[in-house]
C-alpha cells in the first residue's frame, strides 16, 4: 500500500495499523502505532517487526486463510510488555500472489490485567471462604429487596416497627432468601456432608424465636450500616438448635447486586461455660452468705431476741390482767396487738435470714435500692452498736429502680458495711460509717459506703477485688471478689479508694437503672 493510497485517513484511525512485507519489514506505521508502542514512524519503518515488537502469529494459518485473529504480547519502546488484540489480513497483488500483511491492533493490557487481578481475587476469596474456621454463607436477598421496595411504595417508612407488628412478613423474607454457596465449615456445622443440601431457602435454619435477629439485620442493611452482629439461635438440617454468633457485612456494591455474605460461629460451648460459671459464682455467693451469717450470729440472735422478749413481757402482762376479777378488755386488746406486731417482726427477721441462707437461682427484678440498703443494714445494727460504730444513712430521693437479685444485692451492702465496721475496730476518734445512695452523672444508681477507719494502703488498693487476697488475719479473700462478680453480673461497676477529705476508705458501686 503506497503512502499516496493511504492518504491522511491512515493517521486518523484510532487503532494501530502496521503494514509489513513478506520478509517481515515494516513498510507502514500510523500515528496510533507510534502512540501505542512509543516508536515514531522513522524509528519503525524498515525494521523487522519481530525484532522491534516481539511476538508473532502463526503465518501458516494466515497464508492458508488470508486472515488471523488473536492476542499478541508486544514490547513497547520503554520496555513495557503490552497485550494487544490483533487482526492480520494478507494482501495479494493482481496475480494473486501474497504481497504484504496488514495488522490492526488495539491495546487490551489494562483489561487483561484487571481480568487477571479479578481471577486472582476470586481465587483468594474462594480459598479464604473455604479455609475459614467459621461458617460462611453467600445469600441472594434480591427478592427481599423487592419486598422492601413494595413496602416503601405502600407508604411504610419505619421498617423496624413494621417487622415487629408483622412477624409473618419477616418469615416470608427469610423464606425467599436463598443460600447460594457455603464453605466446608458450614457443611460440618449445619449439614450432613453434602454442601448442595444446604442450598435453597434460608428459613430451614432460622427458628421462629430468631426471626427478630434476621429482621434487625435487614434494618441494618437498609439503614446503610456497614455490618451487623448479634447472638441468636440457629437450626441444623436435622432440627438441632444451637447458640450462634451471627454476623453480616453490607458492602454497597454487594447490597446493590442483591448478594450478602454472612458468618456464623457456634458459641454453644461458650454459652454453656458462661452458664456453668454463673452457677459456680452463685454457689460461691451462697457459701459466702452462709459464712457471713455465721459471723453475724450474735447480731441475728439479738435481733430475734428483742421481739421474743417483748412477746414474753406482753404475754405475762396479759396473764396478770386476765387474773383480775374484772379483766380490762381494752388493755388486753392493746397487749394482744403488740404481741402480734412483735411476732410479725420476729418472723420478718427470720425470713430475711432464711432468704440469705437459701441456695436458689438468682432472679432479677425491679428493686428500690434504698429499701435494699435499709433491709441489709438491719443485719448489722447490733454488730455496729456493739463496736461503737454509728451508721448514718443518706438516701437519695426519687431514685429509679434497678434490675437485680434482692438477696445478692443485700449481700453486697452487708459485706461492704461489715468490712467497714471491722476496719474501725482499732480506730481512734469517731467511728462512723456513712451509706449514701444517689444518681450519678451517667444516670446510674450509685451506693457508697465510707468509713473513718485507717484506710487502705496504696499498694493494696489495686488488689482488693482479687480472689484470695485479704488484709484480715483470718480472711479468705473471697468477700470482695464475690461482690465484684455480683455487681458486674448485674451490669454495674464497683471500686474502692481512700477518702481524700479525711481518714478512712470508701467503697462504691453503681448499677444501671431498670428503665435504661
């Protein structure tokens, strides 16, 4: 092809056009070729194409068919390797003899690199998907998206409220969610050795009681949150339910495509261990209460003896009034009323002791902290009086209830106050304990027990709540750790410090309000 035949159109074509003779020498080189490979026409013309650009196509096919299409790896002027999509056409002369080869090509290097990176990414994803120790599922929730769009068109804007009011709708969302793929860990956890058995509708694996977790995950997805995580109960193919930690992530591109990746971790053993630990803590707390009641035997006996002595006195007085020739019935009614009241008082004291001594499952209920503190300190009234310790109560007004086990909370107050009484055994000067209740800045109910004793040495302060650490000669070091366990189990916090404005130490704990 002569330059005159090509005209200006040759350089206006966006694809690379390279013409070479049958010996392989380049005879034509357009502007797009210069831009692609980095050599000017002057550099390229007359050069052997194989030497300049590298890779060749099989010319045998070209001579047989007159055309060849395929990909070639080429070398650019700056040393870069390029991948081009090329088409070779054999041009013949008037006699039908091969004359020259015309190549058109376009650069597909970046496309091939992107495809290779995508293949590698998919390969890594699949390897990671299968190698993870957790169960992973790929779900198709596009039908759920359609249901939500229809809800939106009908005027529903608060999905959470709608789901709560329409549990059947949530079950339908779960049913139309399809399992597309699972990893080997999922087969071990949910299936019977066949991954294909897990594919299909998702509702087989979601018990009715876990529907709210699925609904919450949908709300999280449509709210633009990046992920969702919650503990729930799931079901295997054979119908066995287990405790699971369910997670889902919501990359925008996946959500738009209707695909979702979820992870499931079997936490049955952890939940069982937590339950056993909770039971063990309850056993320790019970043992500590019984031990504490043993130490308070004198105080308890004194508290019981007071109403019993009053009953005896009133009964004797009643007998004397009855012995009169004309009994005073009004006086006898008054005596009988006092006897009944003292009997009820004695029964209440025994009931409190019995509750403290009983071994039962802790039961959280809404409680008035002020009432619990007052009841707890009744155990220590004789103890504090016998050691010359004055207990001052400063109870906050209008405090919200807390959600706690009454007996365990009483145990904490009794333990902290008894420790304060014992700490002032050798104290000089006033022996005073101040027990306060109040609302802290975070809306939590705070209980503080401060004394005027010798305080705690700085090196011992960080260790007070450690198991088996004690500053008492005959102590076991379990009272304060049990108090910490009880308070933390109820969602609170407990700590100790020395008073900054005077002698003595301060022990305090907080609990969340029941309505929080």
